[in-house]
C-alpha cells in the first residue's frame, strides 16, 4: 500500500488557554484534492501553518509520503516538497509578475513557467505589474509561484474567499488538474458546496477538533458529521 501524501496525528496547538488544534488527525492521499472545512476560528489556518512550518505544534506528528516530517520553518517545508498559498498575498505589488517570480531564484525559470502553463493551463502576463492586477489574477500568480517548485503537496488556505463564481470555478478546475498530475492538494474552505464539487475527501474541523469527514464528499454532507 502506498503511504499517504500527508498524515497528521493528534496535532495540538494552543494560544494561551485557547486550543486552536486539539488532537487533529488528517490523512491526505496523493493524487487527490482533500478539503478542510470549518467555520471561522475552527483551526483551519493553524493547521495550514503547522503543515507549512510557520508554526510548531505543541504536540502530534506529521508524516509526508511515509516519512517523518517536522518542519520548523517554511524553508523546511519547501525543501520537503510542500508549498503553501496563504490567505495573505506574498507578492511585491510594485514589481511585475516576472520580477516576482525571479525573486524565487529558481534554476531554469522559463522552462518551469512553461511547464506550469502547459500542464495546468495557468497562463501569466509576465510584464504586468502585480499591483494593477485583479485579485483573481494575483491569486493565480501565487499558485503558479507555488507550483514552480513542483511540490508534492500544495496547501491552499481559503483561496476562494476573494474570488467570484467564475474565478472559483477556474481555481477548482486547477486543483483537479494538480491532483490528476499525481500531486496532493489540501484545499481549505468554509463553503460546503466547494468541497462537494472539488474534493475527493474532506475533513471537517470544529473548535480545533475533527468533527467529521469522509472519503467522498459526493455522499450526503450530513454523513461527514458524526
Ligand atoms: N496568533 C494567534 N494568537 C492567538 N489566537 C489565535 C492566533 N491565531 C489564531 N488564533 C485563534 O485560534 C483559533 C483558530 O484560528 P484559525 O485562524 O486557525 O481558524 P480558521 O478556521 O482558519 O478561521 P478563519 O476562517 O477565520 O481563518 C481562533 O479562535 C483564533 O482566534
């Protein structure tokens, strides 16, 4: 049996007396879109930060493709093949798209950009100034930026929060293509409909705990909640 792309076990993180994550288990299979669902404050972003190395959990373990994975910094996650797209944009607004991508200092950048475009249908205007782009296009640049590193696991923290319906459809289709290319996608959302449309599986968080989940969001949503 192949090891899952990501397996979190008993993850815990408190801020003072508040348990943002309280014993969270999560299994994300390679080649799938796994939705993490929950209302505001459920712990979704905290979980993303733990996966991405921008916070260290108080307890619990992570495994990546079967190997122990304990990122202490975002650079550790990147080195292990985990890319994050957080809610807040990381691009420099005054620079062009191309200049932003060059800041990554990746070898063979032009070839990587062409591969991401051809594989996922993500076209970019490299000469456009980021600050002048609509938010949906900026989001696309963020996703391309993450994909240029050819990650094994891509985590998207509420990427559709800033998008309209057409842009959301495009983003969900992109997630599908990424999964079909054999990578794993964690898609955080608080919209059940998105999870039903886009997810191969879902985990529902409530108050820092897993409140439900299942392998197939096409089953009745209530089946996710135990
Ligand atoms: N740095 C922090 N310091 C103190 N409390 C925090 C911190 N970050 C998050 N929290 C609290 O932890 C809980 C979980 O927050 P988190 O951001 O992980 O939830 P979320 O599900 O991502 O919510 P949202 O959809 O609003 O982003 C919330 O009660 C939040 O107020």
